[in-house]
C-alpha cells in the first residue's frame, strides 16, 4: 500500500480518480394520485464509469405522508436489480432514507450493502445483496414509489450518487 507523505498534496486529478460525484437530485419529486409504481428520480451511469473494481455510493431520502394505513413502498433499482425496498403501512407521516455501497467484483458482478430506515425506526434494516448488471454499457439507477392508497404521497428529496475508483 502506498501512502502519501505528510508533506504531499493531493491534486484535483488525484481526487477525480478516487472519488467523483456523478449526480445530485435535491428537488422534491413526489408521487400521489394513483397506485402505479412511478419513477421518482433516475440517472444513467455511463458505460465503463465504474470500471471493473469501482464502488457506487448512493444516498436517498424523502418523506411519506398519508391518509390511510395502506402500503407506501420506495424501491432503489440498479438496472433490473432491486437493491432496496422500503415499505411502510403505518398511518403516520415519516421520513425515510436509503444508503447503499455497491462494489464491482467484475464489470458484470456486484455486491451491495444497503441500509434503509424510517423516522420511527420500525423499519431499520441492513441488507447484503448481489447483482449481475453489465456496467460496460449504460446502466440506470432509479428510485420508484408505489402507493396502496392514491391519497397518500411519497416524496424523494435527496438522490445523490458517487463513484469511488479503487485500483
């Protein structure tokens, strides 16, 4: 392992090769009025961005407001793989968050650890999962919302994506 001497400085090029923000969506993206699964926010990761050993870090958060006790479900998908599902049936408004670290073990194999929670901590969960998405081509990452009661609302307020290059 090579370490920086305490007199070395890190250049912008060093940082771009190590950690890079891909996208940030801090707008309020809300779903209400029907019970269809609906995209709240999505981003396309350009093919090759993650390399063979890159790490994708995703931070998502928002709110749930409701009229009834029906399910309110938020999903985080990478390509055709669902990385996280947060579903609440309580009849109270609350915040939710998802934090994901996805590591490439090859350009078509990923391992992820996902934490998701809601304000009341009744849904504080950690999940380890795998995916086999081909990252040499463009790859979509998205948040979706689905309501059991069309009078309820799910809102995404944070959807930030970073890539960490590990060599």
